[in-house]
């Protein structure tokens, strides 16, 4: 059970509610996050007087543990949060935000070629891995800071927002120096120290769903970021691992309308990692927009067959242009703009 306090309440008023809980035979744990103030009630014995608690000074509401999304939860009348990318571009407003680019930053010419192509096709953001989380330690691990410099250069030339992954707490400042949005990847969704570290800086965070996580765990990971004060979180559904083998991951699109019904966080879909096959990326992008996604994260490479990483799921430049053109009717049907 969680006692949600008025945000203006003082530490003393929190202590008073904790004392009240103690008199009822319960223990309270103060959650002192920026923006929301609340008390977790430990050891609920079911015999307390709920109305007495609800009537205590500065108590806003008493939530059952079944409703654990203190920062990311949606109350009736709430709208989806609009998270800034760069310039006028946002995620979560009327306009669909497409973030596209290579899996890994390979070279200056590769990155600039993709950046200009995706920009001209209507993308708002440029993705590209500088630090790559690879299953094998012998695989290409990314060009590191040099790749961050290339991403910043491409952003300056094109105006696209840079979205790139950070894997280590001690690299958060470095990545934040170059990126517009920090990505926390699927493998790190449960890395609570990293979530807190990106929550303590001010750039928006793109949080990818852990491939074996439930939706509740996914939203609680977002809470870890928001509790530190950074409410600019964009969720990304990127598929989960199932017994199925014809796709790399099973893209769980039902998460999109469900998140819309329980959370104010914007959500985008990654059909590249979500399927693992380039021929499935366009139909699943259409489906994502049709079910209410606020945007897409798509891997694009000038020559997918020669990509250093994830070539099988990357679109070439022409395929990306036709994907963007084909998305328009789906966006319009959902009263969204491209
Ligand atoms: C990526 O988007 O670069 C990536 C590694 O994806 P994921 O974390 O979803 O596997
Ligand atoms: Mn990839």
C-alpha cells in the first residue's frame, strides 16, 4: 500500500503520517522522490482504519500495491507526456516521431549518408550505437567516444536529435555531453543503478523493454528514473524472447494500447530488434502506428548486407523512404501527423 502525499507537504508532515501508521501497528517508508512525495506502508495487516489515514493532513490518496506507478501512472483526464527531442521535435504529441539510423556508428561517411537520407525522408531523430552491448565479447563493441563525436557532427549538420545508448553509470556524463536522448538498452533495463544515474541528469531517456521483463517491471524501471527527478522518459517496446524461432524477438504490440491506458509516458516501437528481419519492419511499423505508438526506432544502413552489426534487420535507404511514405495513411487514421 502507498500513501500519496500532497507534493507541498513538509518532512515533518511525512513523519506525522509515519507515526500515525505506527500507532496502527504498521511501518512506513518515506519515498522522497522529486515531484512526488509518498510513503510505502510495510507489513499491512488489514486491520487499520483506512479512513483515518485518508483524512490525515496532506494525505492525497491511499493506493493499493496493485497500483505501483507513482510517477508514470495515468489518472483520469491525464494526457500523454510530450518529451522533447531537439528543436521543435518531441515524442508524445500529435506528430509521430521516427528515430532512424544504423545499429552501430561505423564511419563518418556511413553515418552522414544515413543521417541525411533519414532526415530527408522525415525522421526526427538519428540513432546509432557508440557503445554496443554485444552478446559475444569478441564482437565489435562500438567506436566509443569517436562515434559520439560523429553523432554530434551529424546532428549539427542535419538538425536531427541524437539517440544513443549508455551502458555504464560512469559514462552517463560523457554520453550526455553528445546525445540529445540517452538510451538504456534491453539488457540494462534491470540495472537499477544505471536507471538512477540517468534519472539524475537532465537529458531525456529512451528506456527499452528488457526482453524477459513483464510490462509491470518495464514501468517500474521507468519509475526508478523518474524518482530521481527526470520525468522525461520515453518507453520503447522492442520485443520479448519467446519459444518462437522465426523472429529474433516477439513484438508485443498489445503493450502499446495497454501502456496508453495505465501510464502517461509516451511509447515508441522498435520493429528492427522486435522482428530481426528487414522484410517484417515495414508491416510492423504500420501496425505500431495503427495501435497508437507515438513513434518508431528503426535501423537503417546504406548497404545492409555490409553492416557490421544487425544487417539482417536493417532497411536500406530506399526501403526506409517507402516505409515513411506508407506510414502516412496509418497516422492519419489515428488522427496523428507525420
Ligand atoms: C539498440 O537499439 O541498439 C539495441 C542494442 O537494442 P536492444 O537494447 O533493444 O537489444
Ligand atoms: Mn541493433
